[in-house]
C-alpha cells in the first residue's frame, strides 16, 4: 500500500491482519468494532486501565488505513480555543504594520470617524481569513484535504463542559467560525476517543460512540506482544517475565505495570544480558515496572519472601490460567 492510498477493509479479519502488520495484536472484538466504526461512520470510545494500548490502537489504525493521525491530548482546563482554533493576533498586527501605507491610502479623504470605521470594516476580511487562523487538532481534522484518524486521548481528563462541546463536533463534523462562517469536514475522520475511567463519561457521549473496553491481556496475549516487540528475549525468560508482571497486577498497588512497562522491562533484560530472573536481577530492575515507592516496597515484600531467598532463585510465580 502506498503512502497516499487510503485503505478500506472488506471484513474485520482483513482489518485485524492489517493491524498486525502495524505490530498491534488485535482481538476479534477490537477488529470488529474498528471495522464497524469505518462502515457506520461512528466514533469509537475505548475505555480501560492506563497502559493497555488504547493510544497505540489509534496509531495502528492510522497506519493500517494509510491515514494521518491527528491527536488531541485532553487535560483539565482544555477549552474550545485550544482544541479548535485561535486567531494569530501577533501575525495580524504585523500585517497591519506592513500594510500601514496602504491603510492610510484607503482612509484618505474620509471626512468622519464613522465613515473611516465603515471603510475599515469593508476590508476586515483581509485580516480575518484562513491565513491568520491557527488550526488546533479538531479543526485540522475537519479541514484536512485527506482522510485522517482523529485521536481524542484521555477524554476523561477534560471537563464535562468540554465533553458537551465535543458532542456537537462529533454529531455533524462542522465548526462555526463567526468571522468565516460554517466550516464543514472535507472528509469525515475516523475518531477514536480513549478514557482511563478516572471519571464517568456522559451517556450522551457514549450513545454517539461504539464502545470498546480494553483490559489487561491474558498471559498468552501479552507474551505474544513481548515476542513481537522484543524478539531477542529468550522464550523461557519472556514467559517468566510476563507471568511475574501478571502476579504483580494482583497486588494492591497504586499503579499496576502497563504493557508498555512490560516491554521496557523485557528490553532491559535483553540489554543486561540477563539469563535468569534471580533476586539480584529483580531487585535492580523492578523500578522499570513500578514507579511508586509504596509499590516497590510492597512488591519486594511479597516477591522476596524468606522461602524464595533461601532458594536464592527467582520468586515463586503462581501458575495462571491461559
């Protein structure tokens, strides 16, 4: 597929294969929901714990379909201006200064201030045009001359007011700019919204979306990701590492290890040329997985039990159902 080709898919299985070529291992459910999103022209709302691959899914979808990815990162205090557009007032002022002589000529022989104001009003289209409009992610996605994937990342971090505004944009994919009129989407973007479930999203938003819950993968699924992304890690070590990560996720931690942290740890083990998950290897690399002191202390207390230390070998890892 060339870089300029926008790809459609005939079935969820075709899309799943295409996502695999982007190094994203998608379940049947994920492939089906994304396929339906394309066919029904509906946004996808992907919810789940932080670090399970929701953002990576949007990136993989963009790669699989040959579309540009446009990302709007949400945060508390995000408003329409930062998401849609701003007028570049500094640029407008610069142009005003550069065109000062022309403005003086335009206003020559004007007898009153009101007439001068009317004459300037007739010229305001020059200064309120697309050349002075700074496009933010939402407007860029709407006005793009090629189809795009619009990622609205961590929508749960934005305020409820912004979520309500977003409903209007997602309903008709057009924006009203007072100085320019209504700007409509050239191509309707594929939209992926992600949420880490830090707050409940509105029912109105959920109704407009196809819902997808992405949880931590099973041992075998995560092992497949590790083998794909870190092929240099020995198979036995890879399984032992993934099973240990899954054991940590059963602990009462402030933040469980994400898939990206599992991959970082796998790369760490390869870099250190580790051949066994013994106490020393774990103790010196555990902070790659856990990022809070409380979590590190709790994990060490449970993993480095006296029985494990007497053996001097890797911690006891419980068997998991695959």
